């Protein structure tokens, strides 16, 4: 299992956080996602056999959220 840290600008209010958690936790290979509501930091534990950090970024951006590392 790998862990990656991303920042999502919109992940500081309840609506986007609920959406983001739903997106990530329904994705095959994502084991856990922890979101810090203060700064939009997201720590994602995932299976490196199924996903890459780039795929996680693409997945999140498909839903109109802005990702930085």
C-alpha cells in the first residue's frame, strides 16, 4: 500500500468534502482517504497495483476539483 498527499482547494467545506470522500472511497484500489478541512490536504492510502498518483489526480479533476501536490 502507498500513501500520497494532495491538496484540493475546494476541500474546506462540507459539500465538496462529502463528494470527494464518496469519489475516492468508491474507487477500486483506494483503501482510505483522510481530509484536513483546514487546508484541503488529503492523505490517500491506495494499492499501487491498481492506481498511480497521477490516476488519483485525474480522477479528482474529472469532478471539477483543483488538485495541487
